[in-house]
């Protein structure tokens, strides 16, 4: 029997958002970011304004979590425009995806605290 694995769905993590979908914004995932799954916690690169998966060890500004990718994309070789949750929303923390170096619970809690700063509440 073939085993199928179902990936994350766009918006699966979203519990509530502000009226008129004003929680969403079009953003650019930086080239070289690789595969970004829906629900990936993102940080913003200070110099370019582009986004990457928020990594603990980053020093370019993306270490601070400020958004969550609404849709997935492949930014391995070029910048990709996607929609993201950037403010005023409640999300399900059990279905968020983090950069591989955020493998400790305390690092994920720190990212969730960063998200509170932009109005994204992780439940």
C-alpha cells in the first residue's frame, strides 16, 4: 500500500484576522530562501525589506519574527512574491513552521513573542 503524506495547506494556521483581510500584505521572499511552506514564521531583512524564514542565528534583521507566510513558494533561485499575515491576527501555533535552527521550544516561544509585537497572537 502506498503511503501518502499531505503537506500544509494555505491559511491552515489562521484562526481569525482583521475585517477586510487587512491582516494580509504582499511581501517578497528573498532569493536563496529555499522552500517556504504555508505557515512559515518569517523575519524581514533590514537592508532589502525582503523576507526569510526567521532564524535564531541571523544577524540581518530576519532573526526577529514579523510575519507568517500565507502560501508556500520556492525561492531557491529567485525572489518570489507571496501573501503573508503581517498584523492583527490569531494563529494556531501547532501548525506553524519554523526555520530548522529554531528547534528548541524556547526559541519558538521567543519567535511567538516577536509576533505579538506586530499583533499576531499565537494560540
